[in-house]
């Protein structure tokens, strides 16, 4: 019989954003030792489910904040098996 912990897989670190959070504010809080432009790019690449989501209705600018407080935001790269 194998132990239960042997069957568990690592879970990526994630957060729920605070109201009004932007990629920049999350980067500053969660990746403070990384240059902001690099940290924002990393976050966006780890969170394509949020970054690539349409930001709203017809005529809305792509610059609108697409991050919702209910979004799960990964703050580390995917684990390699």
C-alpha cells in the first residue's frame, strides 16, 4: 500500500486578486525581486486564461483591466513532471 502523500502532486502557488489589482500591482507584491516588466510578462504567460480573455463588450479598449477578484492568478511557473 502506498502512502497518501506519495500520490499527491505539487500545487502551483496562486492568489485571488484584491479589488482593483493590475498585472503591475500583483507583480510588485508577489514578485518583488524581479524587474516589473519581466514580472508582468511572467505573470501574463502563466495566466493566459486571464490575460487572453476578452476585456468586455464591443468598443472597449484592450487596456481595460481584465483581472477580476474571482480570478485565480498563478504566481509561479508550472511545475515540470
